[in-house]
């Protein structure tokens, strides 16, 4: 388990995460247990990122990162801003999403203009990620980061922020046609029919078994879900049952007025 040794900077976003350097030399974007979106989003991040990676989708490596009291005490910036005041980040086990390389060498972008999006090496993975987001009922739009590995001329996308999968802290699945889509529909240009999604649907049905769930489940620190084991188990059971729903959810996104799959006639 990586141990945080230094806070580098604050990141944008509702969970008020921090970029941190760890003892293993890696950099992680860390979300704290007492973030304003709720502790359960840490469980969602770990579970979601692990499952997406098992499906073969490009995600950062995810880890449980330890942040000790001592570091928090000595870092003025390790606070959560609340409506009126602020509170210290809580020490203990946090969620970490691995930064690609080191921040000194690798620039990471949240958005790319459409012309550059077309040149992303793994653009078709957005179709796979939509299958994942429909399955897990991600109630936020899809988010990704883009970066170029050293000496590479083309961008690569990593899928980040699985915090609102399973409807954030609600752990239910209020499906709706436009949920989970990426804001720039250009990323779906390779979708000319349901066949663009079929390999991913097959992976959910074939690979996302109860055994995989059991493995991932064991990794989630109990503090992240208030030790409410039953609630977590109920959510996971629903997730298993939903595997056969996903094809239909993709079709309803296609039929929606937004027409996200502009090449699927
Ligand atoms: N693995 C990563 N590598 C590099 N940058 C990352 C990584 N994970 C997150 N980030 C950056 O940190 C920011 C915040 O991350 P994230 O979106 O997960 O948090 P959030 O608080 O839920 O944000 P929001 O409220 O905007 O959705 C992202 O916009 C992105 O720039
Ligand atoms: Mg986000």
C-alpha cells in the first residue's frame, strides 16, 4: 500500500482531491474519506476502476493510499473547504489514482479540442467505457484525461473519476438515456452500429463474474462505506443482475434526441 510523503498541489473538482507523492516514487491523485461528496465515492472509485480495468479499459492504476496524521499536520493545504469554513483532511486510508509518470515530465489535459481528439490513439475505448458507464449507472458525464507518453506524438486517453458510478452515495441505478455519455460526441465516431459495443458487452457478460466481485470487494476499506456490508452487498447483487440490461441501455442512448452516435444510421 503506497504511503503518501508529500502533497504537491490541489486538483480541481468537487471531491477536492490532492496530487500527492508517495514513498514508492509514484504520484497519485488522492481523494480523502471526508471529501464533500461522501466517503462512499472512494469505494465507487476503487470498485469502478478495478472492474473497468478488468474489462480491458484504459484506467489509471488505482490504489489504497495511506496518509498519516503527521503529514496532514505539517501541510497547511491539506484541508477540505466547506461552505463557510474548512476542516483538515482525515488521516487514514484514501483512494489514489495514479498520475501518468511524474508531473514534471508529463502534462495532463482534461479536455482536447475536437481536431486533436480525432488523433487520440485509443478513441474507440470511449465506446467500451460507455458500456461500463451504462452498466454501473454513472450519473456524471464520462471524464477522461489525455496525455502523451514521452517521445510519443499522439495522445492517449485514460478514463478517470468513477466516483458517481452506482449513483454516487445512493447506490441505486436510476437509468436515463443520456447518462454516462462523454460531452464530445466525436469520441463515438467509430460507432456505426451495436457491433461497436458488442465486444465490451461480451466482456461484461463473460468476465464480470461473482468471483471477480469477491476479489475486489475484499480490497475496499470498511471505513469507506461505514462498514455497511449489507448495503454494499445489495448494490453488488444488483450490479450482477444488471449485466443483461446494458445492451438495451446503449440502444436507448442511440435513440435519444441527442444522437450521440452520429455515424450509426
Ligand atoms: N490519474 C490521474 N492522473 C492525472 N490527473 C488526474 C488523475 N485523476 C484525476 N486527475 C485530475 O484531477 C482532477 C479531479 O479528479 P476527479 O474528476 O476524479 O475529481 P472530482 O473532484 O470528482 O472532479 P469533478 O467534481 O470535476 O468531477 C481531474 O480533473 C483531473 O485533471
Ligand atoms: Mg470529476
